[in-house]
C-alpha cells in the first residue's frame, strides 16, 4: 500500500472552480473520506486521483511517484463505482478475472487472488453466477472483489453504498471498514452521507464549493468544527446554529437571540464573546447541549414546542430559540408534547460554540 499526497490540485469548468487548490496528505493504510453536499468537488477530486479527469493545476503523488500525468492503468489504483460496473454477460469469476487478464497475470496467480478475494468477501458460492442473478449487496461484494484481486496501492470508492437499502447499507458499511483493516489498505472513499463518513473513517475531509473546509478525525470535526459549514454538516441532527448579537446591559456583555437576551454564567463563554470581532455572531449548540428543565429554572429560556419526533431510543423536540428552529433531545423518550406547549430550556455553556457571522469561522 502507499500514501497519497494532493498538492494544490485544481479543476475548472469554464468560470467554475470545481476543485479549488486542494491539498491533502493521506497516510499509508489510512481510511480517508471526502464528504460534502452535491457539487462540492469530492467526486471530481477522487476522479482526478484515479486519472479519469485531468488536472488543471497541482500534482498528485502515490507513494513517491508523481502520477499527475499517468493513465489510470499506470497509477496502481483500484476503483469501486456507485453502479458496480460489472459485465452482465460474464460470470462472477470472469468479472474478477478480467482486470487480471488485462494486466497479463498468470493463471495460477490469478486463481489464487480470486479464491482469496472470494473467501474474504464470502462469495465463493457465487463464482459461477451472472450479475443479474445477484442481489444488490452481492453485486457490491463482487465489485469489491474485483478491486481486491488487483492488489493495488490505493483503493478508491465512489459512493459505493448509495444504491443499497438502509439495512444493507449499514451492513456493507461495517464490511468495508473491516475489509480495509484486514487488508491494511489505503482507502479513499467518497460519500455525501456524513454518518458513513463518521463511522468508517480515520480522517475526513469536509468539502464545500471546491475547497476543503476541514480535514481531521471524526472527533475533531464533531467537537471542534472550524466553521459554520462544518458545524452544520457534521452530526445527526446537525448542530443548531442561532444568529445572535452581542449587547451590553448593566456593564455585562450578553447574547441577544431574536427576542431572547441570554446572560452567560461561565467565564468560558464571556471569554469567547470578548474575542469576537464586531457584534454579530452565530451561537452553536448540539441537540444534547440544550436541556429541557423545570419552569422557573434560573438562566433558562422559555419557549414553546413546535413538533415532537419520537424515534424509539430518543425523542427529538423542535422549538424556537430566538429566530431559529432548534432540535433538542428530550431526557424522556416517552415525552409527547404538543404544538404550543410551554417548555423551558437550559443551554450547556461548556458545549456552546461561537462563530463569526461574517467569516463563518469558529471563535476560539
């Protein structure tokens, strides 16, 4: 396997920079995911690594080799596509064999690789079937097997689970992570699903508008987002982001969120407020950092239930804080408040984030 380095890579389409000066270093045997909304540049970046799209600037290194100008076949990569790309008229065995024939691998070595891949993926009993005789999950395993038999330096995966149903997607998510660890493989994975990214990755590159907004571990992205975009994208439910204004009352700085004026009690939040440039900020709070408390609790916020979403093991409550609809985790999974019911909310100031409204950057 090998490390991968992207150095200031660029791809433009007319006046649009689909990939805008992206630099990443992916370690040997690391599982890295590129994640972001549609059109963020993640798939274009992956296809540039694969050699399917030419660079307009920058360099790509796999190991010590600059592969920027090499054909895909010469980059020592294997790619798993969203649509599996299996040959419908060939058996599973022949689908696995095809990339080995193209590389002129001898029959004994090819058979060994096919049998090893089939055993790893538990598809030995499928080798004589055609793709149309397989379920979606089985086809995905064959697509993975075709990548494994090549024994590449790097595995590239382009939203490989998006065509599967929710239950099978969950199962295959576990299988791919296990496979990466068993093979000790360098894997670069693209998805728009941040839950996939969080559960599978060693590190994640969050992309938006062609740029990497933050590159770090799942824990770093969740607990220390660089900006409003990352804060609102990572997490399910996403972080509540509430526009606020810093105001002075009685010599103390407070946060005004719509019609609510919040007086922080902690030195930490006062310190963040004092570091703000200007008076317009965004308050960030995870759903678990807003607590439903008894009416009359000091320094709490009074509001009303908008809706309640029971999911079984947790119940989410939506309510306005200032001018923003926020999601709160109810401490009582059986809670079934109705529209307009009064509720009192306490903000966990140890888990409150502040972002500059103009730049979107975290205030730290």
